[in-house]
């Protein structure tokens, strides 16, 4: 097995793909997304990739911090599609499917997706995804930075108490160097394979099939309100169709959800 290095990852990527990628690897960064956005603004081409083992200031959705002290795979990928802001959700969904497949290719476990951007293995969250973009005067994306943080091994002493009920890792304690390399290569292969046909949304049915919330009782949490209902489906625009307890049905596009245990 190749070592955890940029060349080690490229060596197990398909040759045609490897020739289009430029990977820089760090032991630790504040945030791979922050670093890559600076390069994107300076004109870096599609296929520029930043990877770190650890992050000191990882970020999640809605401005929250993202726990990234565990030995992990923290990877950010630069793409330059010309798309409107409302289509960004498809990049997130595409990324989730690609990572779920990559996990299943490298670990003996099923990977499920919690709408919209978290991946769960054995009932625990092992991966979060954060896609960030900048738009031009025509409201088309100048670049998209796809960020994914995967907990490869559990931290020594376990996860912090406030997240230990939900946070998990792909491996128990020990070295995840070989898994980190093979997972990065598998993710890049799956991601760029789907990106080549992004407009077809060919990943959408798989995204639905991997959903761990459809059919479940959920709480939809917004800054001002928490509402309870049942997740009925994921529509063609990647919105979560929720039938609320008051009898109304909405197609939810933003906010946070939690799955309730009835």
C-alpha cells in the first residue's frame, strides 16, 4: 500500500484522472477550505486539492466549528463549474454520494447520508461536507471549493463529551495511514466521475436510497423556530419533503434537521 503522500494518492488514482490533479498535503492546517479558497481567488485551476491530517479551525455548516482534532482525512477540492447558487445543493449531494461510495470501497461498512451533508457509518457521524463558492456579476459561480472532513480513527481518550453520542470514526484507535490514502484516492475517483456528468444528476436516486431520514420523525431547526414532522421524501431539487405535525407539507431547502426517536 502506498504511503500517505500526494504521490501515494495519485499512484492509485486512475492515470487519466491523476494527470488532472494537483495535490498538496499538510500535517495540519487551520482549514483546508480556507486555504484553497485563497488559491482559488488567485486563479488556481480546477483539480487543485489541499489535504490535511488535522485541522485547528475546521468549519461546518451554518458557521459552526467542526471538530477535527482526530486523525482524519480533511480534503478540499477546487472545481470551476458555471452554475447558479440554487444549484449548489447538487454539488453537496454529489459529494456525499461520492464519499459514501468511497467509504464502502475501503471499509467493510454501509454508509448512509443524513440530509443534507453528513455521512453516518454504524449509526455515528463520520464525515461532514461543506461546499463554498464565489459568484460573478452574472450570478454564476467563479469557483466551488468542496470540503470533506472524515474521522479516520477515534481520538485517544474518545471524542469530546458534547459530541460523543453522535461522532464516530472509520477505525478504532491506531494508525489510519493506509486507509487515509486509499480513501482519498477512491473519493477523488468517485467525485470527478460524477462531476463529469453533474448536469444529468445521475447521483440523485442513489442519494435518495442512502438517505437515513426518509420515513423518520424529524425536527427541522431554523434560527427562530423548531418544527416537528415526518420526512417523506427528497425531491428533484434535493429538498427534504416534510409533513409537519400541523398537517402542512413543505419542501425544506435550508436549516438543520435532527432525527427523533419516537
